[in-house]
C-alpha cells in the first residue's frame, strides 16, 4: 500500500498529501490510548511469550488494566475475540515470526491498538504496528533467545511504569524499580560469575532423561523459560511447572530418580515455595534449589518483580553447559530456526 503511488503521479506528490495522516500518527498520544484500553493482550511465541509472561505482574500492578496472554498460533486457531478497546502488544525478537505477524493482521482488522516490541528495526512487525518500542539489545544470532529475553522484560517493565499513575502514593515504589533497573547490568554481571558452578551442575545433570523446573509468582515464567532453553539446545526433556499446580499432576512423577529445579528465591512466594520444596523432598525428588545468596541482605537490594531478569541468567548458562557436555549444536539446535517465518 505504502509503496504504490495510488492516484498520484509521483511519490513526492503523494507524500506531501499524506502529511495530515503522518503527523497524526507521529503526535498521537498512544500512552493515553493504552491507559484507556479495556484490556491489554500480550501476543508472542516461544521465548518472547515467556518474556511477556514474566513482566505481566508489573503491567497489571502499574496499569490496573487486565492483562491476558496469548500464544499467537492459539489465538489464531480460536479466532479469540479482540475489540477496538483492546491494546494488543506483539513481542517478537525478529519481528518476522509468521504466527505473530498473522495475529497482528487479525488484531488490526478487529480495530485494536497494536504495539510492537521487537529487536529488529524495519521488521514486518515493527512496520505493521501502530507504534512500538525497539529493544536495542543488539543482533542475536543463537537460535535460542537469551539476551533478547531479558531486554524484552526490561522494556515491558518500563512500559508498565509509563502507564502507571505518577502519584505520591506510587512514587516510592516506582523510584525503587527505576533504581534497580539502572543497576540491573551490574547485577547480571554478578550472576554471570556463576558460570563455573553451572558447569559443575551441568556435569551432574548431563545424563538425565528429564528435568522439572518449579517456579511461581514472578518466577513462573523463569521456570518455563529455563525448561524451554534446556529443551531447545540440550535436547533434554524439561518441563516448566507453576508450583501451585504441583498437586494436580506433576507430583505423580516425583521419585528418587527425578531431577527437579525449585526456584525458591526470597520473594513474596518464598514461604509457599518452601512448602513445595518440602513436599517434593518428602517424595524423595532429587532437588536442586535455586535460592538467594545471603538471603535477607540481598532481599533489600532487588525489587522482586525485577528478579526474573537476574534469575534466568544462571539457568541460561546451565542450558548452555548441558548442551556442550551432551555434544549438541549450541547455536543451531536440530530442527529449529531462529526465525519461524512459515506456519
Ligand atoms: C523461534 C526461536 C525462539 C524464539 C521464537 C519466537 O522458535 O527459536 O528462540 O523465541 O522463534 O521468535 P521471535 O523472533 O518472534 O521472538
């Protein structure tokens, strides 16, 4: 559409006449439109979906708007209802994933405000959305997404803060989150020092058939993303489980042979996660507990809602080391592609 001259003789002529529309798009206050929306939908595939899931609680807390999560293909399969009053946020590292792109066309045709969060300027999703945010995470080559994941969460957290009301009652919390956000790179640098420990852990786990990862609250997405990374590159069966659902099935799998990672970081879910840990232990599960170093002291240093960006890093290292030990292709796992442009 944009590259046709339509009824005009020249592109220059057409573009001069387009200015009422282009200026409207430039100055339109999209934040205001999002704030007024009835619902926010996050739509994506794979790791991008998990990133949005990790940031969902922050968006809910600060915007006060109901947030629903959609795996792009499932939304399309169901032709799930989308309305003009909705804001649909498309999360995609490449900006080219076929299902996400088709879901964008679908949401647009239903009149929703469409926002893109991509890492690729000029990508189909960046071009097709009404407005968007560029991750600026730099080129990501490995098929399994890692650095885009943490940047996606950071961008959505910043969007959540922008949507929130800047009042006296929220100021302290907003400032605390901003402070921690700015310090995030150094915190990530700290956890990267766990590389050697993760190598040792990988050596211990390399022969396993299966790995369960239990997380909850802010770290539900961390469990899913850890399992996805392990599956994608080390080709080991792994399942991320929301710990609150343990008794509805996963517990039946637990015996003295099963390896389980329990994410029990000091946050609002810690007590519940400790009880999960005890119950898994009582069934003789072979637990690896991911916990906070120096507990109470560290607890004050980092906002709980930002922990997913830190916690995933050692787990990414674990998936990487497992893959190296198992002798598989780290950057191009079998059967997978960096950008899935066909359905
Ligand atoms: C493929 C990649 C994943 C990625 C997913 C979504 O499956 O292997 O790493 O998370 O696509 O890609 P996108 O570019 O839309 O984030």
